C-alpha cells in the first residue's frame, strides 16, 4: 500500500441547495476497491462528485492522486473517470463509434486518429460489433457498458461509479460487476445493492453528511443493516 493515501479529504464541508450535505468529512482512501453506502440524502453522490471536480468543497481540502481538486480541477476528468446512474445523462453522440472517438479525443488523441482507433478500442472489450450501432438501439445494460468503455479508453487512475446498476436486471448487473472487478484502476462504488461489496477491501457508511462507519465490508454492512431495520 502506498505510503500516502491516493485520495484524501480533510475537513470537507459542502452545501447544496441551502443544506449542508457533507459536514467536516476526513478520509484517507488508498485501497483499490472501496464501497460507499448510506440512505438517500446521506451525501454519497456529493462526496464522489468532489473527486472529479463536478462539485467543489466549501471548506476543507480534497486531493486525488496528487491533484488538488479545487486548484487543479481541470486535470481531474483525465484522472477520475465517472459513471453516472443513468447512461442517457452521459452519452453525447448518436453512434457508438462517435462516442468512443470523442473519449479518445478528450484523452489527447488527434481527431482523425481517434476516429481510426475507436473500433480497435471497442475490440479490446470484445464489442467491435457495436461500432456502427446507434446508441438508441442499445439496451440499458449495453448503454452502461458503453459508458464504462468510453471512460476506460481515457485510462483514468480512478473509476467512480455512482449507482450504476440500479436500473439493470441481475444478469446484466453481474456481467458489469465482473468487468469492474477485473480492472486495474482504483474503484469507488456507490450502490444500494450491498452484496456488490463482498470482495471489496473497505466500505464507508455516510449518514447525514458524516462518516458513521468505516472498515471491513462485513462489519460495516452488518451495522448498516441493523440501523436500517431499526428505522423500518
């Protein structure tokens, strides 16, 4: 494990819509597979959006792989790949090839070369047969897979997934979980499906903008389940 954390939050406070959604959060995250859990409105999505510059902390400091999230926010998208819950909010272009080519351009490849390399990039993920398919013809699971490919071709150091499986059927979800499990990137996964974290190294539980639990998945999830049952 590195001598210094790959991701660090120091006393981070964040307000959205007049409400404090994160309250003095401090975390050091060096593990390769980290889960983030909590009830709706606990601050999970806000926290992960700090990691790629989609949001900026009102107080405190966020650093990701040596980058200051506020001072170097323009560099974060190439370091932190982000997958949204709804792929339609992420996909821009009408065809699969165009979507992948755009990601390659964003990674610094000249436009003409990016167009040439889009199909080989799909082939690396055994999806070359998607090349000329219109995005609207893809299933929800295929769209989510496309989003992941489009992010991975940019070779980010960190992959953040914010509720990526919530609209998928179980077989599709399992296929995508298997893909993510084999990636070399550091992965931060936000999910309500608690069994998704079985092989993870660490789970962080947020509640009302603060860290309520942090540690081995089995222990944190058991405490979270007991808390949720008490609320029911």
